[in-house]
C-alpha cells in the first residue's frame, strides 16, 4: 500500500522504537520493544570526524515492504559534540571538496554548518554512505521512511532535502516520508519555507516535539534586518531616503560584527576540524567523506524548524534515577512513552524497584 499523507501514530511509534537503541540505555526509562516484523539490513560504522552512524531497516510483511533510513543522534564523542556546536550558517547549495551539493533551490537559503557537513558525510561516504548503499539494498520504486532523533533528526531532514534535488534514478525513484524526533533547527527561514512547501504541505514530513524538551529550541536564533524578506519598509526607506544611509551603514556594521563574533566563537571547533584533516591527502579525504574546503559562512543566526509539528505534552519532573540528567525530556525512550501513552517513571516507582526482597529461610 503506498504511503498515505498525514501523521500516522503507528508509523511514528515504530520509527522511534528503532531509533531508541541507537541512543543507548537510559536510566529509569525502559527501552521500547522493536516493532514486529522489522529487520535490520545494514548498520554503518562510524563515519567521518563527527562519528555519524545510520541504519537501514526493512519490513518484509506482504503488502508493506517498506524500508526505514535511520540516523543516530549525538553521542558522548568529541566529534559528535563538535558537530552540534558548529552552529553557523552556510549556503544551502554550493561546492565542497570539489563536489556540488544542494539542500534547497532558494539562493538565500542557509543551513547549519555542522549538520550539513554530517549529512554530506553520511550521504557521500564511498563505502558505507547512503548513496552507495540504497541502490544496492532498496529496490527501485520502494517506499522509504527517513527518520532521526536529536542531531540525527537534523541530518535526516537535510538528507531528505538533498535526495529531492538529486537526479539519480536508483535513488530518485524511491518514495519518501519523513519523521523527526526532537529536531534542532537545521537552517534559516528560507530553507524552512522551501522544505515545508515541498514536504510538510503534502503531509509527508512531521517533526515530533516534547513540549518540555530544550533541544528543539536550539540553536538559539537571532533574526536581524538582513534576514527579513525584501521589499519591506526598512529596505524601501534605505533606498528612497538618503538621510537614512548612516543607519544603513550602522546596521551593516552590526551584522558584520555578529558574523565575526560567531566565527570567533567557533574558531576552536573549526581549528579542531582542520587539525583532524591536516596531512590527509585529497584522495584520502574524499574516501573518508571529509570536506576540504568550505563556502563562505553566511552572516545569519536565523535558525528555524522544519516539518509539520506534532506536539507531545511532556510530564514535568527530573530523571528519578539521575536528577542531573539534563537530557531527561529529550531521550528517545521518553518520546516513545509520550507517544504510546506509557507510564512515566517517578522517584517512588524507581525506588520501589530498587528495594531488595527480604531474605526467606525455611522454618
């Protein structure tokens, strides 16, 4: 049966259940059971300096035959964390490592630098990348879910965009439906508008959000006058009234200062990435999926989310097994519990499980 537009809770529950093991075990949150019938066809090794991984699953049940491309989120590895911190904007289309990329057709669309680089590594890896494996493992004309949690949700979003602009018959013949969970903002408003017009408006892309999760609120966004669509009153006044030119120059200077501040802020991470690649030949870098050049960074912090929202109302409180777990509301297992209506653990319930039974001796 072909993909149907619209949010399907059973689809979302199956996908988050397959994504949860990629995050690992979480204290006080039981791992969701894997959906019946689904089998893992492929699991990538660690890819690139950001330690990205993806998996391909298949539901061989007659009448379904669907596949799921799943992308892992952030893990406690330096490269994975650096990927999140590279929160500057690069053009949504351009050239990296001598190879063209395109996440959007809008010339003013921008995407998160770290997420974009990670998406291209996952796509382009010459041995275990998505573009290498999909034609081998997924028959032409098949239906494929694209899903991710956390950082993996942002990468999955960009992968969906990339595949839309790819004119490669083995991959472009597939039909896609996207579900993301705890999605951090992957690009600017121009990218989000184009993404939503192509996929959200057609009922084929959803982002599931826990109302108490802080990750979907990141990266922090700052919309400047340069991010506002033109023409607008300010842009018209600037061109029509010469006496406003000093204000225009001041705003331009402020925009340049914000850009410089962002580049300075991330210079240690960019230097680390450069050191990782230092001494690696272009051929080796290409084989590893590493970028060797970058387009100019855009002077913008206008990050926005993508996909039709599906809101889950979180249950307030902290992790009863670890009060310092600041990802408590963010874990994939928590999203599964909220989706399925499961019982959220409490301090009392966890304490009860930890009580040892009394010793019993025969009389």
